[in-house]
């Protein structure tokens, strides 16, 4: 007999952008806690990205976490650049990558919208349900998200001596997040977060996480 997870899993083809827009719209009325979006330029029409911007704004307003992967080079497509800026303005967490061939939208572990054939540019979208299948796409997104931050030295330290990873960890630390919460927000491992936070605390001479947040604010590092 199939297990409960198998029984709940399904793959349902979505034939056009109109269906995809409609499905994204339904997420605005669901109790979504976390949304992952990967947005290459193609294959879907601009109205899909516009709907993604509306969805992001609504979910962020309700306190959900929205993370978006987009392409670094937007100079060849002003419409894509505008849509990306709209999504960023909604309060979503954004990271740019040089190459992003697969479009996806993953809502918690409930369902995901992905191409039926990632190798085909005009492949139809497919709605995937079930914790096992959806979890696989969630993991794929998180791996790309974590890699997109690059090694600590890649971006180089800013004028305050912090690199991107350290600054992001301090901001979330000041918000009161635990190491596990920062890990979920950034896609980095808990071990990496602990090492990053400990290093910044040592640099500031902070004896506690609270003191580190206060000191970082005093120095205008965050």
C-alpha cells in the first residue's frame, strides 16, 4: 500500500500563463509562511512576474518570508529589471545569480510550481503536491540560495569591515532570531551561522548576542 505521503502527491500540468497567474493569485489567500521564487527571464510572460510581485507584497505584509532568486544581468531586459525591482520593493529577500535556468515557486512544503521539463524553454508548468516532491524542490532552491551568497571573502568586507554574510547575520540577530532562525532565513547551515556570529561578537568584544546587536547598531553597522 502506498504511504500517506505518496497518496498526497500529485503532478498536475498547467497549460498556459493564465493558469499560472491564477494559481499564484490563490496563494495570496492561503496561510503561506514561506515562499521561494526562482525567476529567470523566460519562459513565462511578464504578467506572471507581475503577479509574483503582488503575491510577494501581500505575503510580506502578513509576516511571511519571501526569498527570490533572480539573474544578475538585467541590462538586456528592462521589463525584467523593473519587475525584479518591484518584487524587491515589496520586502522580499533577493539574491542574484549569473545563471538561472529553472523557474519555480515553492510554498512551504505544501506545493510547488515547476517546469514539467526543465530542459525545454517552453515546457509547461506543473503543479507538484506532496511533502517528498515539494521538499526536493525546496532543497534545490536552498542550495542555490546558499551558494549565491558566495564565500565570505567573495564580496569582500565593506568600510565597516563586515562582509555580506556577517552583515546579514547581524541584522537578523538584532531582530531577535535564533541561530536556527537565521539559518532558515539565509539558507546557510546552523554551523556556519554560529561561526559567523561568534566571529563578529569576538571582533566587537560583545559578551552576549543582545550586546552584539546593540553594539552593531551603535557602530551603525546595521
